[in-house]
């Protein structure tokens, strides 16, 4: 009996040690973005890592992807209209900018960073949700590059930040709710699009 107890304690200690050695993910998802990129997302307590692979066919020429996006947005609008828990009002052209005619420019993105091989780091302190936004850029192969962001100084528990990653060929929209490190690997379909 004593041998069995020691063996059981030894096995439990081994499992505990193995759990500490293995980096366990909280969540892994694979999905298609609204602009056609394949996104593989892994989340831990303090870091999010995404591999974003862009399709070889451009969104502007991929009519099936455009139709899928329109159907998604139509369903989203239907759900919002039928929901009794609408957090934000559903605006129309006549009600959205009635108070301030300059609010029409609120949808335009704010320039945050221009990451290039010659200027691979940048910081931004004026986000709607995060007062600390640090970015770094690294080319990892002829057709892939990494962007790492460290977000901090969250202004309120429920806030979020929209960021658009783009070059002249492709774009990717992300919404950030959590502070911490967010790592993105962008895989381009060709060398010319890097």
C-alpha cells in the first residue's frame, strides 16, 4: 500500500511538472476575416497570436467573398434591429450627424503608425481605449512579416479599440478589448505585395 501511495504521489507530481513545462493555450480559433483573409488565433492569459493569410485573389475581384460579407452585414443589422438590448443607436443619414456636421469624418481612421524596415518601431498614446500602444515590425521571410503590439493603460474596463492594418494591396481590421501583447504574422500571397 505504501508503494502505491508513493507511486500515486510521484505520478501527480510528474503531471504537475509536465503542465508547468507545456504552454497551454486558453483558446484557439480559425476563421475567415470579413475581407477574405484566413485567421488562425491563439490566446493565452497575457498574449494573443494571430497568423493572417491573405488570399491570392483580391477582395475587389472575389465576388463570392463580397457576397458573403454583404450577407453577414445584413444578418448583423437584422439582429441589431430586432434586439431589445441595443447598446448603441442605429443611425440613419438624417440622425447620425444632426448635431455636428464635422462628425461625418469620425469614420475616417486616425493615423497611428507607419512601420517599415527602416522604421520598425512606433508608439501611440492617444487611443480611444488604450493610452499606451507600442508597435514593432519585422520581415520574417520574403512573403511574411510580423507586427507585435503591446497595449496598456486601458481607460475603462468595457472600452475597445479598432485598428486597421493595411498597405497599398491588402487590409485587415482588428478590435482589441484586452491589454497585453498581441502578435500578428501576415502572410502575403506574393512577393510584390510585401
